C-alpha cells in the first residue's frame, strides 16, 4: 500500500545517483582520450619511423620541377673548316604586367614615401632596359609591353645572358627565359643550300625549317638532357642551389659540307648580277669537282638572309635542284658520246647537212638559215646544228639513245642530299611517238635540273664515269670522331677513250678562229683549253600551248681545263629579255667563273693551246 505523498524510487535522481553518473562519464572520457592518444602516438611513430622516407620523397616530388637541358645543335662548316652555321645561347626578357602593377600598387600604398606608383615604376624599368641595351630596343616598345593589359609579355629582342642578368638583378620583376639562336656568318651566301633554323617555343629548342637544316635536323639536334630543381611553395621560383642534372644533354653532330664558301660567294654574286643584266626571270649555277662529283658551289640568283627575323617568301627555294627545265643543245653530248662509243663516226667525219630535216610529221631547222653545208662531226657540235645532230641520232637509234639518257642520269634524282630534289622528266620509251625522237636529241621534250646537267658533263670530264654529286662530306659526332660520308659508286657511261674524244670535240664550241668559230667562243679562257656546250631551248607559250619563238632557256656546260679536267660548271638563264650581251648567252659567265677557279686553285695553264679544229669544210 502506498502512502499518500510518496513516489517510486526511480522517479527522482538523488545526489548519490548524480555522482555515480558523473563518475561513469568521466571514466568513459578518460578511456576515449587514452585511445585517441594511443592512436595519435601510433600514427606519429608510423610517420616518423616506417613512412618517413616515403613521405619525404612525396614532399620532394611536390617541390621538384622537371625541365629539359637543351642539347647544343651541331654546326655546319665548309670544306676548309670555315663555319657556315652555329648556335649560341641567348635570353628573352619577359614581364607579367598585371602582377607587376598589383604588387607595386600595394607596395606604394604601404609606403608611399619610398615606393613609386606602378606607372612610375614601369617607366623607371623601361628607361633602365633601354639604356642597358643601348639602342637595341626603343623605349616606347618597352613601355608598350609593360603597360599591356596581359598576364605575360616578352620585351625586346633576344640578348646575351650577361645583359639579361644585369637587368633581372636590378629589377627582379623582369624575368629571363633561355633561348638558343642560330647564326649564319655568310648571310645570304649558300643560304639556299643550308636553309634555316628557328627557335621553337613549343619544343624549347632550335628546329630546322628549310634546306639542310631541315633534312638533317635529327643529326644536328642531338638529344636533350634532363634536370630537376626545387621551387618555393606556391611559386614557380627556383630555390637557389637545388638544381641537379639527371641526364646530361648529348650535343648534335657537326656537318662538313663539300662547299667552298669563298667560291660560293663569288658564284652567287656573279650569277645574280649577270641575271639582272640579262633581264632573266631566274638563274642557277653549279660547280662540281670533275672527278669526285663533290659540289663546290650551288647557287641561284635569288637567296635570303637566314639571320633575318622573318623570311621570304622570295628566295627560300633552291631551283638548282628543285626546278627542271628543257636544256636545249647541251643535251647533244648524249648523241655525240653514243656515236663515238659505237664507232659510227669519227670527229673528222664530214656530213652534208641540209637546212632542214623531217622526222615523222615534224620539220626541224637549224638556228641559222643555210643550204646544205659540209660540217664535220666536231662541227655539228661546234656550230650546234640541230639537223646534223638528228642525222647522227638516227644512226644511233632510239633504243641506244634511251639507254644513254639513263646512264647519264636523266629522269632520276642525283641523290645529292638536298631536300626537294627533282628527277626531271624523260618520256618513258613505250610512250615515244614518231616525233619524240625529233625533240629529245636536241634537248627538247625532256627536262633536267642544273645539277643533273653538270653531272652529265662530269661524266665526260671524268673519263666516262659519272659519280653522283654530293654536298655532305663528313660528320663529326659528340665523341669528336670525324666520319666521312662514303663516296657514291660511279656509273660507267662510256669508255675512257670515248669521253676524251668527246671532250676534245667540245673544244671546238669555244674556239674563235677564222671561218671556224664555235657558238660559245665567249667562254674561252686565255692560257687554258676549255671544253663546253651552249644551249638554247624554246619555252612553251601558254597562250597557244606551242613552243615560243621569243622565250628561251639559255644554258652552258663547260669543263676547265679540258686537257686535265678539274672542274665542271653548269649554268642556266631563264627567259633573258634585256637585249644586253648578257641576254644572248651564258658563255661569258662561264668565262668569269672559270677564271676565278684557275686562280683560286692555282690550276697551271695548259701546256699548249688547243689545236684549231675543222668545223666546216670549205
């Protein structure tokens, strides 16, 4: 029975139960605290002990910045070791205009008496840069860069590392970036061969863009190395003393060319001047070693300066190897060599040459009007008779002529090693019509480059062996070992006696004797026997699709000296129109180049003058 005014014991907490509850909670809290301390201690032991090395490495990886170490690009030299192209180190100044302005405004706000405003500071920097670079950049250009509303901008041209350091030490807000520059001491001379290279911001290195710089890019470039440096937390600033090299860069190979840079300069300038006086659209020249086929000079009338900030578009190509043309009468050497080789005629054989000849449905004439004239075989070459040449070619036959065309290297690239080389064009034998053989022996209906033309005459100069031309002589690797390029295997075109006989016949082209003068007497060089051949080829008139009577290619191929060949020179003028003496023939240009060759290489005069050859019987 429950009394009035009493409750069950669970209905109200007493002081004793309060104390007991607090004790339990305190005990539980202490237990949780102990567990937390134990876990924290365990974690600390793990971090400081077992995981310390891994965590330290991870932290280092977060601070480390990997970057490439640019390999030094190989150089070009000529055959005498003169440097034609090399790389040097440079710096590009840069700024972050928005960041610079914000930081300087904050500095000015904190200390207005000592710190200038952002605008004042930028002008101060611009004056210092302009004075340090001494006129290499205009102050207004520096100001334009610093006041640009952008996060990043470059300032001025590439400069030497020491100058850049002077500026960045005085004004740390100006940065410097590594660059490599490509220098060409000879400027435009030989630029069509060398080409050009430029800094690539994406690749962070110099890359070949034109000519040999492009085709030999991998050989020249070498292999970049690798370095690592630590950067301050939250910044890309390198911590001084933290750079370390992981992989060293391997320099590129140096390349030695067969080119004679002095001869190249002379030929290129003479050719350009001659082309201008002749009013020619273009002109090209090649000088080959008569025995090795090495290219001593290869020039075009237009070139470019690879040192210039911007290139072209004019002068960037290399027409001497990329642009074929119809050669005209210089191609008659094929018929002459075949007829001598096969014993069909002797040089003194007299042919009764009429004024015209009909081949299939075509009638071919000589360049001068005449009735039937008694020309020797030598005279057919010396007077450059189309009719006489076709008479001899018919004896030689189409198949034999086609075989010799291939042996002389026409219709196929020479493999000289220059990019973009053209093989020219020779109609396939199966496509010949009856009139095809009215064109090919006199140098129409097929095309070749100046290099191919010179290579044909190199075979005659070299006793019948054509050695494919080349322009790279050797390479020197990073180990310093010079490795010569293998000499191409020669092609036997005709027998030695045949080549010597044809070479003697070609002396009649340049002789100047009463009633026995050849078409290229302006190529003669006093004291030296010269062999050569003139050429005049009609160009296609686009209006009618037929051969033009007013627009021609003028060519000349010659050997100096004829009695002991040292050099072969090939020349082409495209459509000369000026009416000056230079517009009539390329023979005088050969004379000038041959004269320089004899002086530069101290070629002794011929022991005796060339005997006068009978070209026409009277």
